[in-house]
C-alpha cells in the first residue's frame, strides 16, 4: 500500500497545487487536504476535509484517515492574507503547535515535512556570505513572519526530539518565484515603479515554484530527515533583476523606502514588511550543499532561470533576451 499524505493549507494556491501533484506519485495512495475553507481551484483526486489546525480536532482527522505522512504548508507570510497580524500569528504559531501535538499523539504518523523559509536567517550587514543550516540569525527576529517561522522551527525541533521514530524534514526554501506565485517579493517586482534602497545592491537567491513542489514531494516520499536550505544555483543582484524586468526604478534613502512600504501596507497595495526592507537592503545567501549531498535533490531552475520564467508572466511581450544585464 502507498502512503497516506495529509497536506495543510490547501486553500492557498501553493498548497492546492502540491496536494494535486502528490496524487500523481505512484508511491502515494491517498492525499487529504485540510483547511478552514475549501480550495478555489480543481483539486483532482485530493480528498478535502474542512478542519482548523488550531483546533485539536486535527488529531481526529489524522487518526480517522490513517495518515502516515504530514506536509505542513499553512504558514502564512503576510498579515493581509490572514485578516491581520494577530490572526496571522495565531494561524502560524498556534496552528503549528496543535498540528505537532496531534502528530505526537498519533500512532500512524511516520514522516513530517515542514515548509519553512530562508527568511528565518534574517538580513543584516554582519551576515555571512552564505548561511549554512547550522547557523542562526545574527539578530533574533522580533516581529512578523520571521519571528513566527523562528518559533515554529523551535517547536519542530522539539517534536523531533520527542518523537525520534518520526522522520522530520525541514525545508528552508529561498524566496519562491514563478508565474503563479503571489508573495511580498513577487508583488514588489510587479510594482509599476520599483523602489530601491540607495547605496545597496543586495544579492538574491530564488527558488522556482515547480522546484518547491518537487522538493516537498521528494521529502514526503523519501523520508530523509534533517534541515535543508533549498534554492536555485547562483545569485543575482537586485539591480540585475530590475534591468531584466525593464521596469522603472527609483533609489531612495532606506528610511524613505521604509515609509513608502508602510504606506503601501496600510493602503493594502503591498505587504511591504520591515523584514522585506532588510532583505532588499542586504540580501541573503544560503549554502545548498546539504540539499544535494544528503537530501539528494537538484533544482531544475537556477536563480536566473527562475526569475526569467517569472519575468515572462510580468512582461510577456518582452523577448527572451531583452533587458538582460
């Protein structure tokens, strides 16, 4: 018999797409998607269960469906999509705690895959050239998405110690881009005029949305435990990205970009958070050696190729070679 996989956050596009793709894996027998609201797109052979992971009822779903693999994808990056920062933190942290508690009590769960992010490392002037998985942020996050992820990862490590019989895989994905991705970074690149921090040209490391689907599926089916940075090969600078888009940009002092971001956030134009301002000032690089040598995963898209595919969705009339740095 194949695996029975439970996927959280299926009402979001990325969760729905992963759950549907997982049904095509011959080693997976059934896929159950859970969320508080039904997904808006076609979910194919995925079984949808309306459930809130903040509620202990999620343990009953795991038991009833004989789930042996849990893929946690419901960590939200922007307060606007959750209805406010308070709700966002509750969904992220409390929801993850309840899910981990349910997995801890389960007699059937054998694998846990958690989609995390390289945002957990932060972005600052004293950062190393490349973060390895054994490193932490130079400055602990004090608010927002980064703080949520940092806390969630701590709970995941605690779960792994309490349940050493469960294979726990933590995927720290670089910023995900692609034609279907709506995120703070992709929304930033879709602005009609792109604000940049004067005097800084940060390095960007990206992951294509298809490679995110592939690595999560790989982790769910192989059961290789550990924490892994996942990103496409190579880096590009913000100035290179802007030139390839062909979008006008304006360089402003950091405080001015911060004020602009706050205004856009209040106007619900873009979730331009302080952590994104840090990333667009200092950038971030991660070492992916462990991804290849231990996890055994190789992205199909480099950072530049992932951005090029995203760029075509923003400026489809631009020819392939136009605007290259």
